[in-house]
């Protein structure tokens, strides 16, 4: 199981996703990749996020695809859907100026800074049932 998880983590990629559906009962969200031209929706298992998202939103995160489900690496930057065009335009401009040698690192840096200036506040806490 550990080898499967490590292999999936090596193949994972961070992107900006639009949350199109939320099933709080099942703890599942349906995402569409906004940065890459994939029309394939992704079902994400995340009890915390599915229990706290109100309506549609944007989330920058790293998805880890396993055989039976998809999960995040635990880190995510949230943005309002009302700012989608602005976030996309601004991130493209910032990426042109950010040159650290690795595209994934550059993208993370850009969305980290966008989250600081234009992101939605997110509170991470432990939930016990």
C-alpha cells in the first residue's frame, strides 16, 4: 500500500480546480481542472473540504489519484468563483515573471502569492466524531 501511495504521489500534479458539486453526506466533491484542458471531472474524497465549502469555488491543490479514489496532499488555496477570470489572468502574468527552473514550483509560488492577496480564508482544524 505504501508503494502504491508513493508512486501516486510522484505522478500527482497541482492545478486550479473548480468545485462543481459537493456531497457533504458522502464527503465527496466533483472538480474540473481549470488550468489544463481536461474535460474529465474528478471525484475527490475530502470530508473536511466537502463539509465546509459553500457553493462553487476554486481550489488550488495537489490531487493524488489512487486505484479506488482521489485525495489531496492536504494543502489547498481557496478562491472565489467571482474572481475566476482575474485569478487566471493574474496567474498567467505572474508565471511569465517567475523563473525558478521547475514549472510546478513556479506555479505553486504564484498561487501561494495569489492566495495571500486574493484568496479566501481557510481554517484547518481537527474534527472528531
